[in-house]
C-alpha cells in the first residue's frame, strides 16, 4: 500500500493519495493537481478514483481537471443534491476496491447534509485501518455546523453528534483519522497542530467530545461562526466547476508604468519592510496569512499585482498557487524590486506608524483600541480601554462603524494581522497604527 498525505500550506488543507495493485485513489484534491500526477508517476500507479467528502467552501477542488487528465471517476455524495455538473453520486455503504484495499462510503452529516467520510480496509480484514473524515472530525475539533443558517443550527449540530458518536466512534479506537484540515483552517476554531489522530485519542482528549448527551452537545457546540466572504464564491465554483489551471505558472514581471488605479498591490514582504516603506495604496498580507485573509478583505475578481522581497521564483510561485487555490485568478503580474522601482521613478514611499506596548499604555489622548482577533481568541485579562472588537475577517463590512476623528491602535496576536488591518484602514481614510508585537508584548505590562 502506498499512502501520502498532501498538505496545502496556507490553507491548512489535507488531501490524500492512496494506492495499491497498480491503482490509486485521491481524496479531496486541491486545485493544482500536479502533486497527484507526480505521485502516480513515481509509484507506477494509475489514478482511477477521486473521492470528495463534501462541497468545500474554503478552496477550489481539483476533481474535474484531475479526472480529465487521468480518466478517473469522481464520486460525490448522493445524500444532498447541490446541482454539481460533474461526478457520480454515491451513498452510505457503497464500496470501492483499489487493488486489495476496500474503501467504504460512510454518510456523516452535520457540517453539511451530504457529507461523506471514507473508511479504508486492508485486504480482507474486517477492522478499519483508517478513515478520511473530511470536515466532520478534526484533531481536537469538529466541523462547523452553521452553514445552513441559525434556523437549522440545532438540527445540523445534532446530526454532527450522531455522525461522530454513532457512526465514527463504532469503527474502533485504533482507527487512524485523517481529516481534510489542520490547525489554521477557517473550517474550525481550535484544531490541534498534528497531521493525524485516532478515534480513541479524540474520544479522550478532544474537548468538544467531552459531553454526556446529545442535548448537551447541541447546546455547547452549536453556534454561528464567522463566514469569510469568499466562501460563497468557492461554493459556486465547486459545483459549476472552475477553469482548469494546467501546471504552468504565469507570472509577468511588470514596471511601475504598467500599474493601473484598479490594481490591488499585494505587498507580501515582511511587515518590518512594509513599516519602513511601501508603495502608496499597497496592502500588506504576509505569505502565511495570504490564504486566510485575502479572500476575507477583497473580492475574488480583483486584479492582483504581487510585491515580494526579491525575484525569488519559489516564493512567487507559492504566492501564485495560494491565490489560485482560493479563486483569485486575476493575477496581472509581479513587481520585481517594487519599492526600488518606485524610488527610481522619483516617487516617495509611505510608512506605516507603529507604537510599542510601553508607549501605548502611556496614552492619554482619545483613541480607539481595535482588537481584530476572533471572540474565541479573547481573554478576560486582555486590555479593554476604548476597546472595539472587529475580527479581521469581517473588517470589510464593519469598517464604517469606526471613528475617523482619532487614531485607531490595532491589536492582534503578534502584529502580522494588525499590519494588514492598518494598511486596509489607511486606504479607506483611517489613521490606523499597529501595536508592535501585539498582545504578546502588551499583556505582560498590564
């Protein structure tokens, strides 16, 4: 048996490649599919099956293109009709064979109505070896249940309880669990940073499973969560299909004279470099946060121009795929040595003001403290003077509630997200300033 877990960094997404007897299956493939084709070539396997656990919301799935190239069949849940233009509908209990491996579909609704997990058995053994749980069960967390609205929250949360306790747990404590996401995904809140787990481990240590009744679970877990704005675009494209990408990275080097007013200049250098000098109107998003926050602040069709520290091809290609995986296809090009070009044209760079934790605590003038962390990240001993809590994910729609008449000091965990928020606010006419080091430097002084 050949097995490979494939992580899409930035998205905290896991897909899987399983092969045996000359055949292979892929579970929840990402949009750029070369990694699966490479696995197949390297191991001498033919991809024959592509399984989706559910309609994904946070990334574009690569099933259609992978099937086009390999001739594999795509299998989708028949327990919910979302209008997919591709794929064969399957149901609870349906079985498939990859050499001597047996894969069985298991209907595990809750995150979505049609959600399927896939149980893998070796040879003729009756005990499961592993289960691919999609967005049902994570490491230390569970899939959110709020996508069908508050009016269906209790229903969906109850279905998730049934799926975890009555369908997954009976598979056995030793069964390996491989979910579709890890720590940092927008599809959960408290995922632990581990590549896999077991049902037995989650039963004992997953905080969301330490309850005694279905009613208690609905009450404790069922709540509405922040839904990033780009999720709706992903839902549509994962039903109707997205344009195929191929394996060719298309990034055009640009000059300052090529820029247009409607281009979004995406500065992915270090935040310190951005503080010191950036092209006016550009917005900072670090590479590690690009997948999480580009789609929460901007519409997917915005024309993008990338700015990096250098012409390093690996970094540029990584940023390119990060954008493409979440549906930001309108990448115009990149500015090699963008700030140097800007200065060479006789133009001035702008700086972004920051303040140390010590100096912030000495302030007496009027100000707003904007904490852009999610409510789950807040703690009782956090600073609360003049506090406004607007998570970065929804800043785009709450920005008008902020006061432009005095400075806005922005707080996050370490300063990366605050820099993004400050740049975004600055472009909308606000005086945003970053508390350097974030809450990590501020709280010890309170």
